C-alpha cells in the first residue's frame, strides 16, 4: 500500500513541477518582451535627444588612482 501512495505522490509532484515550469516560462517570456519594449523606447528617446537624455552618460570618464603603501 505504501508503494501506491508513493507513486501517487510522485505523479502529483511531477505535475506540480511541470505547471511551475510553464509558469516560469510565461514569466520569462513576459519579462523578455517588456525589456525589449523598454530598450526600443530607450533607443528612440536617445535618437530624438541626440544621446543627451538617456540614463547612460557619455563623455564623463573619471579616472581613479589606486595606490598601495609598503609597510
């Protein structure tokens, strides 16, 4: 009797894992579509503002110097 219950539990666990994989795939697809739309708007806005209005700042290179001291 214990083998039957274990088999049924395994079947339900497999069905649950399959459903969760489908949900994760749908979520990943939605995330990819939204990221693509955001990237498209970023390109259009950057093009319309000649690259001055985006979140990426160009031309502001700062150099940092790391020094180590010998003790």
